[in-house]
C-alpha cells in the first residue's frame, strides 16, 4: 500500500518529515510519499478526509480534532528535541522575540506594542499568547496592534523589518532559522519563554490496520537506535521520538480554557 505523510508545521521543517517518510518506507519496506506541494490548509483537509495517512500537526489542532465525536486520528509519537532546555521531554516553547536593540525586556512590558502572530490555529504563536494574557489579567486589548503574519517565519521577518515590535515563535522553528541564518542571533533577542507546552505530535489514521499502525509507531520509537535513524533525527535537531498519550496534551486543553475571552 501507499503510505502518505504530510506536515502542517512551519515550512522550514518540511525536510524533517520528508526524511522521516523516506526512513519509515525503507525500514518497513513500504511505498511512501511526502505530500507538501499544497497549501497547509489543503494538507490539513486531506488529512481530515483520510487522503493522507500520517501527519505532523500542532497540538492545538490535535486536541480540537480529538475532542470531536468519533475522531479519525490517533497519536503515533512526538519528537524530543536535542537541546538541553527540553530536558529530554516531548515539549517545546514559544520564544517571544524582539529586535536586539529593543527597549522591551519582558512580556508584560509589551502593553501597547505592535505584535505579530502566525495564525489563529497555532498554539505556539496564538493560543499560548492569549493564555498568558489571561493569566496576567489582560482581558482588554493588550497589544496596541496585532497582525496575522501567516507563518512563524513571516513573523520573524516582520520583527526584523520593524513592522512589529514582537512575536511569539515556536522555539523549534526559531532554532532552525538561526541555524540557516546565524546573523539572527545578533539581530534578535528572546525576552520571554512561554511554556513548556506538549510538542506537536505525529498522528495516523485510525482506519489503517492495527498491526501497521503499531509497526510504524515502533519504527519511530526505535529511530535513535539505528544509524540511519539517528542521522534523520540529528538533521531535525531531535534526540528521539517518544511515546505519548492523549492525556499528555491536556495542558493545551487547559490553556485554551484559560485563554477564555482574552484578545490580542
């Protein structure tokens, strides 16, 4: 059978799932295809429609799908990032960035600032920001101006171009951008680290045979034990894949409830 993989993460991470897709195909002797030549909205639609079997999705869309009646997806595994701050756990952060010379030193100083977020279905760029505002008691409009940038990478560019003052960026996305362009370390500064949050997981259609789903899951969990698997993981700045349960994503459900009526 043909096993199709896709990602609904930042474009600078596409290569990770492309390599995971190829690795799983070779490891299990399956024909695999990486689906990425479509807008992310269409990739999400195809995953929902059962036209793609495996997807890497943000934790917020994951819990939204699982909390609907009769969800068609289940968890496969979640990445554990290699950097020390992740403490060998399947978590990530939202790094609040400003220009290096900005006067802002902390998140609560951003009252009235110009803010960019990637899109409203993102936990790291939008949901956790609203939760943080609610925890500060900022149910009124906090930022002077908030604009939907469309992606984390575009949010980064808007901060660099002084089109906005700050943005919350998925820490794994920011680290890859910094690898691609080391000059970012001299141009940007992180003033707050929101989280940790459960990291975006890999999911699979529940309609696939149970044995096949188990084989794919096991192959992911054992990647770090194989030379070819370790090579893929290193490229994605990951240490391994970890087993996760639906309950591991309850913190996102809690943060979504806490966000309440908070607005950007």
